């Protein structure tokens, strides 16, 4: 076999798919031959182009731009829209959805799905309301809910992993189970009068300058922060991405695929329980029919936030952006005044469609 | 040589049975520290299965495994890794959505205060890549790199751990000779440190260059263990296939003697100034009916990119393609297929076979797609087709209902080839068609390509193995740095001459033979800075 090592000036081995290698380290570093001679503008242009068409960052950037655009449009059209409190209210009104979306992001990153989250929100509301009614202390009730919903997630995860049930089916079963349990607890709405819950529901934390948030927002922000850290900086988090990229490969690479796959549903269960608690802070009642279809809102937020439904690509912060986009549309419709709230659903539907097409077009550009 | 004292790995009487196939039948296998051991055998002999048995991917139905004298039974690759067995499985098993650095370090990332230390990770993986002389950004996405680069990254991952045993299942199937040399350098230094290395390859040259000892399997049974220096190649081949092989020599004779009769050989496709930004600079390429054109070039020279344009996989942004004299735009592979142009990808797992379908379904797939799904191919015809290709290409197991994902790597490649042959293409583009195929089957496939070309099919042939390119092609087109630098009649061309041209294009490199046969040398100035002047192919080319 001939050895090329001694050949003079052996050409450097370029990577295939021109300019691909410089993605991820920002614009301006492109060293592909066709950009080398161009001006700086052209180089930054191609950097932006490659960032936009990257399956990793492209969709998130588009969502961020979209959010800002919708917010600006709202600010131009309506008086009083362009205020800090309107933005903060997005967080206040959607803190439970943010928590749900965080759990859902973990699941979808592995290529799975969790349809049970809406029903679990309702279930934890029912448990809270009924136990508080019989005089249990919130200090016991809240941890109990979180444990129960995590265990439910664990069961779902085991079903998926051990019996190889499709996540869609397994979580659908969990959804019916949770919704059914709501009715077992009570057919009717139970209101919450526990002083701690009432306090938490009406409490406002001032941020100065007439701005304020609720305790729920702080909890949601904390959940997001922890999730970002876990996904970015722990082996568990990276394994979540690995499973989405290729479960079989992950297994052959010696990663703890089984454990991670089950844990992801535990996390989603935990987040649903927590979201249920935040939701009761918001409504101060438990009702078996609440949060119907909320799982779909959470999935929509995650997808709009740029997470690929097939797994492997996406960020928690993207999902937060997704929730905010949904929230801002709702706000606009409220400001419009004459539109019925059903328009929210129609807009979200249209947006989802546009967004998925956009993702497809952008990532197809790379080929 | 090796210390004959104690084997580090010892497998005894290993049996594994899959439904309908006895993949391993009482196989003994051992490896000593500080030796490079090769596992040899035809496609489907059981090499990969033995490796998976050792590393706990498959449970064994019978036999014992011991590592350094103690019995082990690994529950999975993670446990095998922890015990000091580092493995690169056949096919690239990495994660396209993560960065190169992560793919190398995943599962053992350097950490600070419980968090992954990304800077240290990048630094360490950059050093590892450097060790393989691979000049890529560790932060880039794995999926953006070619299969060969990915293969090297998988190797980098495996050698990063301080393993006692390093297993490489067909690590060189996509590599060029200089990458192979790089890998061998690394293997030698590991061997010096006392690591036992298992090296599987269908390239006899490579086996004879690097290995000390080899074990031959045939049909899941052990044939024997031999010292490489005591076994002649011809005997090795005979032990592998159980009979003598003469086909290859025949072919050589035939290839040289067949000359395309240019008077009635109409040009089937003619690419003029066909190019794509970032892929390949505008280039001309006529291919006559019945002509076999080889594309030669280093990794990343643009050979695959060029082929993808002709196959309608990627769209060209400059130039045009004429099919039988009519200018045609190929936007999708489907359009290409309707013009009877077939493209067989080098990446058989992701762009080729459909693992969850049967052998039969995979073979009729393209034909059915071309007919349209409302005109199903009659079952009887499907069976005939499948049977004929199973026989012609010797696909094993010869079971049309087997799931393709359960076939051995080489047999999957044969199924992929059969799919494209089934549409009776007029131009067949083969990107590394013999990757992972054993020498017997390789000869069969080469023979088939030849017979088809004699019957008027054009072939565009890409292979990292230059001997193979030269053996099959009437004409060789050389690419470098994403442009065509020469278009040569294959008439007295040698591998060395081709290599010199590929490496730096300096025609006066050494060969006088070469100087005579370079037809387009004046169109490709050695400096290679000016854009390539149009290659005036027709007049001089056939001289
Ligand atoms: N998961 C499986 N299910 C069923 N059969 C299998 C499975 N894995 C392998 N086989 C069969 O076992 C036999 C040995 O396959 P193996 O992959 O070990 O071959 P190999 O020697 O590595 O061949 P190659 O050179 O083509 O890679 C083949 O007949 C194959 O079809
Ligand atoms: Mg194999």
C-alpha cells in the first residue's frame, strides 16, 4: 500500500459540506473557499445563514425574532401594551405552562412524547383541594403530590422501557388513568380555602417601579434554571440529547440509555405535579375537567421553541420562548377586545403550521 | 512477537443462534496482550457477532468468556468498557446531533464541581484528533462530516480510554490510504504499550501489514488460528471461502481488453460546467453508453459531491446536464430514476437500506417507486427478481423474508446494490459500492458491473481503493480540492501515477508513463490557482 505521508505538501483534509465545520463558533469565522475572498459583510452574511439553517440554533433564533416582532406589533397597535408589566404578566399567567414545557422538553429531546401532563395537572389540583379540605397541612400535601406524580412518571417510563410500549400509547394510558382518578376523588369542583394557598395566590412580589410578580414565577424561573443546567452541564443531560440523536448508537457507546429514558418521564411527571400546584395557586380550586388539552399547549410551546419532535435538537430556553409566544398572542387577543378567545387557538394552530414549515425549509437548505 | 503466556481475552465454545440462523457455532477465540489480531471471514461469517458477544451486546447461548483469567458476562457495552474493552463497532455508531468533541468524550466528560468542563473537553478532543492528524473543529456538528471523518472520530473515541483490549470492526472501510497509514501508526504505538488489538478488515493488504495473528471463521464456525507470517494469502483466501478464487485475475484481463467502441457509443450523459457552491467547482464530464468512469481523489476532494449532482440528490447551482443530448434538470432522485440514473450512496445505513423491511422489499423498492405505488409489482415477479439477485450477488442468508437490519454489513451492501440494479439503470452511480464486502463477493460485483457495461450501461464508480478504480474503469477522472484536475484514459495508468496526481497534480512527479497518458494536463496547471479551463475532452481524450 502506498503511503502518502512523505508526499510534499500534503493537502489539508477539508471536511465535507462546505463551511459546515465553522458552525457553532459564530459568524466571521467562516473559512470556506467561496467566502475567503469576499468582504466581511459577505462573511458575516454566510455566518448568519449557516446559523439560521443549523438545526440546532436556527429554529430558536426564528422564534426569538418572532416573539420580539409580535411584541412590537402589539406595542404599535395598542396603548399600554409596551410595558414591563405586560411582559411580566406573560410569566405570571403562564408560569405553570412554563414548568410543564420544561418537563416536556426533556421527553421530546429523547424522541418521546408525554400526553399525560394535562390530566396530571388536574389530578394534582384535585388531590390538593381534597386533602386541604380535610385539614391536611400544605407542607405535607405539596411534597406528597410531587412524589405521587413522579411515581406515576416512573411507572410510565418503566412501561416504555421494559415493555417497549410506544410513548404515545403509554402516556395516553396514563392520561386516562389520571383523568379517571380525578373523578374518583370528586365529580365537582372543590374550592381551596387554606390560608397558605390563598396567601400564595394573592401574594405579589414587588420588583420596584410598579412592577411585580408572583411566587409562582419565581418557582418557574428556578425550574428553568435547574433544567438548563442539567441539560447543558451534566452527563445525564447530554445523554438525553444522545438518545434523541440515536438510541442504538448511544447504547453501543456505553451510555446509560435505559436509566436516562426512564428518568425523563419521572422528570416530566414531577414537572406536571409542580405545574398542577402552581395552577391551583392560580385558580384556588380543584376541578376534574381543568387543563383539558393543556398537554397540547405544552407540546406546541416546545415545538415552537425549536425542539425537533424526533428528538436530539432543542433547548429549554427555546421552550420558554415558545410559551411566551403563545402568551403574547393571547394577550393581543385580549387587547383587541372584540375577538373571542377561540381566536387564540386558531392563531396558535396557524403559527404552529407556519413554524414547522419554516423549520423544514431552513434545515432543508443545508442539503 | 507476543508473549505466549496468558491470553487477555479467551472465548471458548461460543454459540449464538438467531431465529433461523446459527450465527456462531462453538467458536474458540483468544487474544494476547501486545498483539494485533485479525478476525477474517466472508460476509456473514460471524465476525461482528463474535465481537458483540464479547462486549455484551448479545447474550451467548453457550460457551464461556474470560478476561485476564476471570470469567465475565457483560450486560452491555457500558460494562465491557468499564472492564477495559474499548470497541468501534461496524458502521459508524455516533450521534449526528452532537459536536465532534462530545462524540469523542460522551460518558467520560471531564467535570469540574459536578458540571461538564466544556473547555477541557474541547482541548482533550482536539489533542486526540491531532493525534490522528485530523484537522477539524471539535465544536462542529458530527453530522456535517463525511463518513470517513466520522469513522476516524469513532476511532478517536475508542483510543481515548486506557483500554486493555481495543476492538476495531472494519474501521478502514471508508478510509483512504493516508488515513489508514495514520491509523496504523496509532495501532503500532498502542501495541507497544501492550494493548491487545482486534482488527477486522476485508483488505488483505492491510491485514498483512499490521496483524500478527489471525482467526478465520466460516459460516459461524472456527476454521483455525494462524500466525500471519506463516500463512500465504492464497491459503488464507481458500480458508475463508472454502474454495479457490480465480475470478479476480480473470477480471483484470478482461478489463484491460475491453475498449469502448466510440463510433457507436453515444454519449449518455454530458455534464457541462456542472457545479455547486461549497461542493464542487463547475466541471465537465461526458459519459458514453457502456463506459465505466472512475472518480479518484482524496477524501473531501468533491468526488461524492460531484456524483450526488449527477444522481439528482443535490441540485446543481451552475451548469447543465444533458441526457442523450437533451438538457435536463434533475431536481430529485426520483427524476433521476425516471431517466434511469441510479445513485447508490456510500452511507448505506442512513441513505440506503431500510432496516425494518425485508430483503425482498428493499430490492424492489426503487423499481416499485418508479412504477408508482398504484401499480404494484406482482408477487411472483418480486420473488423472481429477489431470487435472481440473491443468487447473483450471493446474499446470505438466502431468505427473501429476512429483515435487512439483521443482515451482516456486507450483505446489506449487496441488497442495496441489487435494488439499483433492479431498475435496469442506464447510468449507475456507485459511491463506494464494495465497502465492507468480502473479496469473493467483491469480484462477483465487479464482474457484474463489467457485464452490465458491456451491455450498454454506463457506470460512474467511486472508490477509495485505487486498485479497484483502475481495474474497472475505462476512464479515470481525478479530483482535487473540489475541482476536476485530470481526465485520463485508463491505458497503462498505475496506482502510483494516480496517487501522485491526486496528491499534488504535478505531472512531472516521477512517472514517464503518466506524462504520456495525461490528456488534460494542460488544462490543469500545477499551480491550481486559476479556475479550471474547460476540459476539451473529445478530441484528445480518445487518442
Ligand atoms: N440481530 C440479528 N438477528 C438475526 N440474524 C442476525 C443478527 N445479527 C447477525 N445475524 C446473522 O448472523 C450472521 C453473522 O453476521 P455478522 O454480522 O457477524 O457477519 P460478519 O462476519 O460481521 O459479516 P460482514 O463482513 O458482512 O460484516 C449473518 O448471517 C447475519 O445475518
Ligand atoms: Mg461485520
